[in-house]
C-alpha cells in the first residue's frame, strides 16, 4: 500500500513540475501581442440612423420569437 501511494504522489509531483515548467517556457518564448486601443470618442458612438436601430430591434425580436416557438 505504501508503494502505491508513493508512486501516485511521485506522479502527481512530476505532473505539477511539468506544468510549471511548460508555463515558464510559454511565458518566456511566447510573443507578446499588443492590442491597439480605439479612441475614446469612437467607443460610445450613437447609432448611424434611427432606421438601422428599428431594423435591429425587429431582427432581435424575430430571432427571440423563433427561438421560443420551435414549431
């Protein structure tokens, strides 16, 4: 019983070591990608026209109706 528990413990310790080592390798050699940020003025732009907004609401309403009524 002691041998079996020791083997399991060693396997789990080895698994933790391999995961930490692979994490270290990935952090060291992975390229850091920078995401360009959008200007603050474009982040909260109003809709282009009220027509597009009503069409969007109609499309969403139709999709919800079709989802709820599968017949």
